[in-house]
């Protein structure tokens, strides 16, 4: 690696879950959380479940909105994510579990939310049916995903395919895989929901300078496992390629990302 690449690599090395909370949550995570909670329209006293809650950016904000008369449960499949979530919010009921087989009783929640997680659930149809099951009749669901792939991340995907492997680049395709309105409507309809609405909202997020953001993102995601095996020359080449490709997105030294928050809302029938 060049000295700059080595410095950035060391600066952002460490626990990927801690890096996720440190780097991803304050930027992209927070922007999508805000859009989701606006769509969910939470009310004081409601019982809320946050699926694929990660380190809890949506969960904590939901708790503020429903207040002391409400209750919030955060569920994630990652014990590491939940460890950080619990450290910051002891009053929330944190649960480890699979979205496709929720370890929760029927009709236990007024609202279910999920931000930037449903695209990674392998059995999405089972997950939506589980959401329907744990909602009270008349309950609401709000899901935030992202897509199609914004040009900034298309640059990263192509560079990963060139310098690492097409399989590793597939992670980027997974991130932006659940955005088609017809697919989302079909999933919700087949799960038994009514009043289904799918809409996109363009969000603009300011990120660090290109090389900085590249290594923040790598060290906060599953990409780190593959990229950590690269030799110095390949890591430097990856950085050079990505940074060059991102120059058109730089404003005053910072990256500017514009991407669609895809917001799906629906209700469980009352009858």
C-alpha cells in the first residue's frame, strides 16, 4: 500500500460493528431512519417492533416518539449489533432473532418498522408474513430500502469486480436489490396486507472525502473479510480506482450521495 492507503486502513481497522455505529449510522443510517419514521407516523403509546435493528438508530428514535406509555422492541440476527445497541439504550427490549421466524407472539405490536435490512433477508415472503402475524389487527408496517444503485455506489461495485472479484462486488448488488415497486407490492399483498403504498424519496447525504469514505465503508460492512486478504498493491489500486471514479461526486472536498429511499407502508386488515 501507499503510505496514505496504509494510514487510512489502520485508522479504520477494528471491530466492524463498532465501525458501523461510528461511521455508517451518523450519515446514511440516520438519513434513512428519518425518512422511515416520517412514513411510519408513530404515535404516543404505541407498541413498536424494529426488525433488523442493527445498533438501534431507528429503535432509539422510535422510543422517543412513542414515549413512556409506549414500548419498543429491537430485533436483529447479529449478537454483535445488539451488544452495542443494549449499551446505549437499556430501556428498549432487545431481541436476537431471524426476521423470517420472529420469536414473538401474535398480535403483539401496533407498528413494525425496518430500515435498510429487509433486502438482506433471504426469505422475504416469510418475513412479511411474520410481520403480519405479530401485528395487531389494523396495525401498520413501514419498511425503508434503497435503490436502484446510485452512480456513486456503481463506481464502487465496478471497482470491486475489477480488483477483488465479481462475487465480492455482489454485496453491492444485494444492498440495492429491493426497490422495485411491483415486487414490494406483491410481497405485501401475498402476506395479507391492505392499503399498500410504495413511494421513493430522494435523499442527499454528505460523506467524508473519497479515500476516507471508502475505507470507512469497507471496515463497516462484510466487504472487510475479502478486502483484508488483498496485498498492498491491490489495495492501493482499488483505492486509486474508486477515488478517481468518485471525483465527480465531490463538493468542497466531501462526497455527496443522492439515492432513493424506497418507503413501503401497509396495514393489517382489522377483520
